């Protein structure tokens, strides 16, 4: 084992009291992993979380945020978190669902009517239940972060209704649930690496793809697929997590402080995401992107078409699916 790895594995156990000049230093020094760049909303949210914790514990707890996948991929970090090698992280609910299949429910297609609907669920009793489930995997769920909403974008014609999907070849990420969703909508799913989408459009291998505004903008997909159709088919929330091993060494008071800081940082991150998304949208529009917004009635048709997906991937949790869908009517 190399020195760096050994240091990371012991990060959560470091307890410092004093240095030679009697200056008080942190009692605990913890590590926080994020796979996104330094200036990405989730990373900035993590840094804000660390600042809040240090401030509210008067410097007793210091959290060092390591962005850009420095401590590994989301999957690798999650494994280390379970065994106490890393103390905190932010991961996609899809990554966490590899260990907790129940979380697949939260990214089911056309589950939420809008952002407000999703946050009313995640910030409520049901969201707390999902965070509590993580304890079965030696993880402590702290809060929910935003990762935007995914929409379709295409070349040749905009997607305005369900019939427009018929026969289209649509790129999706490596997700069987998403591939089956595309097929249920009448299109052909093409699983392809994110970096290869631009070339696939140029060569005519695909007719459309799906992603959020920042991803569409950052890879300049507006140059090859100018029609962006807002159907909001998938919202994938993200989780802030703490290792159960780290949690055990903390006092009840420190645990409460960390929970409060995590929730406060989540609100901060969500606002950052809104601004980040708007900047990406504005830039794409400046480059000629044409936007179509699907009506509520049309989105309802899309949701009805993917009902078999709910049964296949969330069959054991249909009561939760129904609870979420019914909540939009309240």
C-alpha cells in the first residue's frame, strides 16, 4: 500500500490536539470526495458544507474536499466510504442504487411534474426514509443535492409529441432502465459513451440524445443537434453521505451539527445549480438552439407509455411510486 493510500484510509481516525507552539488545531480532520471539477455546483456545495462545519464547531472539525475524482470514481469512493477509508462524499442516486435498489425509484422516468414536486418529496418524510435506508450499507444519508433534469435534443426535427419518437435512434447512457424507457416511447435506444455523442450526430448514427442543459452546452452538442425538447423525463437526485465508521466517533452534538450543515449546504448547491443551468441554457440559445416545451397533456402521454418500466424496475416499490405521483395532486 502506498503512503498516500494509507493516509487516506486513516483520514477519519486522525485526532490532533496541539502543536509545539500550543496553537489549538482540529480535533478531527476528515476527507470529502467529489468526482466533479473544482467549480461545479456539487463541489462548491461540498466546500460550503465543510466551511459551515468548521465554523460551527469553532475549528474542532475540519473537512478537506477533494474534487475531480482525486479519491476515485463514485463507485470506488462509495466502497471506501463503507469501510471508513473516506469520510464524506456526494454521489448520484443511480450510483448508490447499485447497493440500494430502492433508490431506483427516485430516478424513474416522468416521476415528478417539476423541480418543486421533487423537492417536496425529498425534503419530506419520504426523502428522510430513503436517507435512513443507507444505514443498511454502513452509510449515513445527510442531504439531497441537485443534478438537474434531463431532456431530449435532436437533429432534423424537434420532438413535440409522442409520435415524433417513433423510429428515432436516441443515444442513452449505459442504463438498462433508460434504454427500456426509450424503447417504450417507440424509439431505438443506442447506448453510447458521452464523449462519442458529437461524432455520432455528425455521422448520422443517432437522431437524438438526452441530457441536461449543462451537459448539452459543455460538449457543444448545439452545433449538431439544435432542437432541444423539454419533456423533463428524468430527474436524478444526488446524496451527501457520511461513513458510518466516521459517524460513530462523533458526539451526538457534532452529528446534529453536521446534519444541519449538510441540509444548509444542499439549499446552497441547489441555487448554484439553477444559476449554472441558466448560464448553459443562455449560451446554447445564443448558438441557435431552438426550444420546444412539451405540454402537460403530452407529458402525461409519455408517462403513460412508460408504465411498464415502473413495473419492471420498481415493482416491489409501486406503493412509493403511486405515493409520489399522487402527491402532485395535493
